[in-house]
């Protein structure tokens, strides 16, 4: 009986300590929940309404001086510099300073877009996944189009996972490379949500983004913290649309059957 009780206690404590405590941080236009033990944001949230702003994106990344030192990345320099230092002859490894909250979505005010450039809103993101042909970019462009049709709620975040082979930035930035990035887009007009669970690797493109549309339950089950699941729980009542929401076009985007003009600034600022 004593041994059984001991096993229960150990299991209980293991469950507790396996759960990271997330620090909630509020910025103009968005919220972040940061795992300070990883110096990484695990979940972000913002409302996205009809585009009415055009604030200029700053050119540099910054550390949030108001945040606790232990919760911020060690450097605001681009990740690629660390790759070049470690692998001077390897041109295959390319990483961007990837936004969790898209900068252009925060251009309604100078304060908001400035805050979006803090390193606390960044993660080491495979360049091909992040840029114009990437699946992450597809979700940003889709949101940019949909916002002119309906108000949106955007949730996004990272999953560190168990692959340590690409943790190139622990020494330079104090952060491990997430194995996954995810997003949930909620439409207020028809009470529907679409969830995406995307590997942070090459080949994850907008052309095959439909491969990464998952059920809302699968997304919840993939998250590493109970707190993250609790933040997303209200979306469970929405209609979970598994049919890919399509966005097409360049200067004139089409989503939901309606042509929407989009500024080329969105393309450039990514």
C-alpha cells in the first residue's frame, strides 16, 4: 500500500512539473502566453477586423525591455547569423525570424506594429515554410483576405516537440527550435473555425496547406500545456470546417467568393 501511494505521488508530481507555467503578456492589439523556461511564446491571440491601418513596419527586431529577463530570448539578431557561424559551408539551412502574430495585422497603430517586432513574438522558422510560397504565409494571406468579409479571432502558437536535431539557437538565443507551428482562424459571420497543424520544416507550402488542416480536437490534443488547451476551449462550440478555406489571387484576393483588394505592402512586409 505504501509503495502504491508513493507511485501515485510521483505520478502526480511528474504531471504537475511536466506542465509549463505560461506567463500572459498583453501588448497593443494582441496577447501572448510565454513559456519562460523555454523563452518561447506557446500561444498568441488577437482580433482581426477590417483593414484600416498602414503603419510602417520597423526594420529591426527588439527585445521587450519590460519583460522579465528570464522570459526573453538572449539576442534580437536574426537566427541565420547563428547558422552561418555554425555551418559556414552549408547553404541548405535557412531560418527566418518568424512572427507568431503577423506584423501587417498589427498596422492599425505604430505601437502595435512595433510590439509585433519584439523577439517574444518570434520563433526560429524554416524560411521556406515562412515566406511567400509557404503554408504559414498562406494562413496569413487568407486572414488578410477574410478580415474584409468578417471579423476574425486568430489563435497561433508553437509546439517544441521532441526533435533536438535542429536546436541550433540554444546558445545564441536561448531558445529551442519548435517542431510545429499551429493556427486556428475563427470566423464570426458563420461561427466556424479552421485549424492548421504544420511542421516547421522544408516542403510545408501553401500549395499543400490542405494536408495540414486538422480537426479542432486533434489540435487541442497536440498542444503541450493544459493552459493552452483551456485558452482555446471556447472555440470547441464553433463549427469545425475541415474543407480548406481557399484564398487566390495577387493584388486582388478572392476568399469566400468575394474579390478583395490587398496592399502590396502586405507582401513586402512579410
